[in-house]
């Protein structure tokens, strides 16, 4: 006879077994949840009315969730920017800028990976684009093959952590936290990770200089101001787009969905101005729009909004609309936008179906006291808080061998988030606890793209690498970078301030000293007039 205490482990084991069969995750989740739901009804653990919570949560928490609207916008933005030629220009200019020093091409890949991660948010596009552009150049100048494959794969995964990462949006939604706070928490680990990657390249240049040789000066086609100009033409528009998307969100001027919409339009503008067929009239209108935006911003900051402010931004909107029309006029960009729509539709549909399936599973799991079972198991681990963190991170690390980050976020997080809040709250405070936990898991899930033999970044790299690049070089090349990412997880666990440092500090208020003073109001004497006869 199956008891109530046996249902949660049976559900979890059944889910693992069903996933090993290889059936699509979204439908596996729904099938396992509903199967155990009907079994629980048959055994009398709850009645059929309990399952009415499933459609209620699907419509209330999934289909009506405005935060999830940001996912298609950011996906579209990444799909456009990955193919518009921005990566090629930046890698070429950065490679020539850093090329003369040892490891210079590696530094350029890491820096461009960081910048592209902040504007695209897609690992596949980043790894493929950088490998196609940089790998032949690095091979030509004698870089170690394992270093080449490792730095390209690892730099592509930076996009998982750097805002506006889709992973952070999903984590914020599942943890019930603000996307802006999640982005603020992720900046510290993002920068530290870049420092770790660059530091490894620097040490390699000292101890094994033949692995990362400098590029000969005669191989540089640009020097001086032309080189700096090309670098700035790639960095400045990217920085503007990053501010439009992230700056407005962190300053409270836009919601994640609104920022994503501006990013999608900005991606089309950026793709248009980088295209060789962008017209001279469009360039002039772009300059007018930039000047108008600057004037409008200055007026808005130092003066009250007036007619100058409105006219300036009207000109800016006109310039943006004109450039978007130019993009639709160019056949290459028209095809690029269509591809962006198709990619966005596929990813958004996948996310929605996984969410619906995970809702079916989690409702039944909680209905059979799965939350109580999980909390008892995790809170009884030896080592207290640190035992909990070590166990969860090792569990997620190995789970990422088989599951995508969407699946981990939608299946595992809803179950462990309440427990994490309860355990981690006393360490860093009730507010930042889940932000710290979410960013920590995000750093951990980055390694899922580098795990041999299932890491998707390694698959992407194998697909575009020349034939002379051995698969063993790709797998062994990833190992040091997995170690660096694991070290980053340890640093985030040991030093929570790397995440919480930029978050708003909670105000400590002693409720015993709070006084409410109501001012006395002197009222005129009440005159009712002479008494009636």
C-alpha cells in the first residue's frame, strides 16, 4: 500500500525515469504530474476539486504574467544582434588593439564576449559567431588549440550571467523577486568572472608564453586613430543600447517588458546602421536623432519638461522610425528580422509549455506534501547553512549535465525557493537572501554549457570548428574554464557581498521608538444660530 509519505520520492523518481526516456520535458512534466494526481485521488489523499488549482495557476501565473512578456523581446533582440555584423567588427578591432601583447587575442575574445553578453543574451549565437571569426585567426598565429577552444566556449557562456540574461529574468520570476534587483546582484559576479578569465590568460602568458603568443606588428592593418575609431564605433552604440535596456530598468524608468521592447527596437536600429547599404540620408537623420536625444535628456534633467523636451524627443522618435523603415527596405535585414521572429516564437513557445508542465507537476507535488518532505530533507543536512548550499550547488552542477537551465528553473526552483528563504534569510537578510541564492545558481548553471560530453557550447563549437580541431581538444580545453566557474561559485558562497553589495540596504527601524503625532487643528466655535420657536 502506498502511503502519503511515499508519494513525493516516488514522484521525483518517476520524473527522473521519464526524462531518461527522452520524451520532451514539458509533456513529461505534465504527464507525470497528472498521473500521480489521479493516483492520489484514487488513494484518497485529495479529491478531484484539488486539481482545479492547475488551470487557475496556468492562467494566473503563466499566461497572465506580464514579466514573462520580457522573454520574447530579449530573445528577439539577441536574434537580431547575433547576425548583424556587430560581433565581427568588435572582434576585428579588439583583436588588433590587444594583438601585440601575449594573450591579446584571448583578451579580445573575453571582452567582446562580455559586451555581446550584455546585448544579446544567447549562448549559441555568441559561441558560433566568435568561433567563426576568431578561431581561424588564433590558429594562424600559433595559439594553443586547447586554449582556443576553452576561451571561445567559456566566453560564450558569459551571456548566461551578464544582464539582461534570460536566465536572470526566469530566476527572478520563479523566486518572486524584482528583475532589477536580480540584475544588480549579477553585476558583481559578472565582473569578477571576467577578471578570473583575464587573470588565467595573463598567468598563461607568463608561465606558458608559447600557448598565447603576440600577433606580429606587421599583421596589424590598422593603427592609431583609425583603430581607436573602429573600436569606439563598435563599443559606443553597444553601450547606448545597454543603457537603454538596463539603465532605464535599474533607474526605475521602465519595467523589464518596456526595457525589452526598447531593446528590440534598438537592435533593429543597430543592425541597420551597421549594414553596408544604410543610406546617407539615414546617417544624417541618425545624427539629428542623437543630438535631439542629448538635448532632450539635458532639458529633462536640469529643467522641467517643456516644449523643447517634447520637440527633441519627437525628433528622436522620428529618427528611430525612419531607421526601422530603412531596415525593412534592405533585403538582408528584412530576412534577418523574419529569422528573429521565428527564433523568438520557438523559444517563447518552449518556455510557455515547460511552465505549463511544471505547474501541473508542482501543484500535485505540493498536494501530496512534497514541500514538507523536501524541507525536512534539506534542513536536516549536516553543516547548517553551508551544508545546504554545498549540497544544492553540487546537485545543480550534476543535474545540469542532463537538463537545460529553463527546466532546472521551472522544476527545481519552485520547490527549494521557500526553503532557501528560510535558511539563508538569517545570513544576509530576508530581502537579499533569494537574490544571492538565484545569482549563485546562475553562476553554477553556466557550467552546464561546458560539461563534457553534454555541454551545448561544446556542441556549437564542434559544429563550426575546422576539421583539424579534435573533439578531445574541445573537451580538454573546457576543463580549466569549468574550474574557474566553480571557483566563482565558491567566491559567491563565501562572500555574499559580491551579490548584495549593489542592492538597496534595508532600513533598520525600531518599532518601539516610532511615534505618531497628529497635529491639533483649531476649529472655529460651532454656531448653531438662535433656537427655533
